[in-house]
C-alpha cells in the first residue's frame, strides 16, 4: 500500500496514539500489541515511507507527538508511556540519516492538556488523584494551542537547525 500518493510533502505530524490507563495486571495482551502498533510501529512505517525521495520536498520536517510520561514514568500508564518512548529514540536515531536527505525529525513530549483523554480521565478518577495531577503542573493543565505553537515552530524554517530533539512541553510537570 502506498501511503503518500504522488505528492511531495513539506512534512508530516504523527499525533496518533492509543492511550491505555490501567495497571499491568489488568492489561490484555491484545491491548499491548495494539498499543505498540499505533504508538511505535506505525510512526516508523510512516517515516520510512515519507523519506522516499518521491514523497518529500527538501527541508521537510517530521514531528512525532509523544508523552512526558515516557520520560518521567507514571502509575497506570506503563503501556502508553513505554510504547510512546520509542518515538523519542526514533527521532534521535534517524536525525543523522534523514539530515542527509534534508529532512528534520523531532519529538514533542507533552503533558496533560484539556482534551478528550483528560476529560475521560477526570470522569474515572477520584478527585484526590485529579488534585495530584493538577499539583504536578505548576503552570496548569495545557491547551491544544500550547502544543500547536510548538508544532508550527518545528514545521517552519525557524527551526531549520533543529533535528533529533525531544521538545518537552509540560507546564513544569517534569520539574515538579
């Protein structure tokens, strides 16, 4: 199957993710396989196909959206964080190889933002746990615009000298 169809692109953003919030003993084997497919394998396949000469323009940019829990760890997020952690290493490992093709690749490790996932978590967790999440974000829970601004920057020529980087956008979470 051809993913990119007779068009040269300036870049792509991989923001797909399968989020599983569960203890290790409650995760089904199928969930583990599905999570690694979406969060690890498919970004690799997309990047492989994008980097074929007929699919990208010179000075292109690839952005992989990861999670801060890949760096800090978090209870009940072991599957999600471990499967997303591969994106950080993928961008670091491919940075030199893709630079020869004039393609930049970076990862954004974001923390909690006001989103469907956060709303789902808020509905299922005790208020005490939600209070702890809020406390771990000294600048508050983020918004989509906080991530979009970073994406715009990494896609633009203003970031022409940045590749293989993991940009942490977490409202101070990893510093708390």
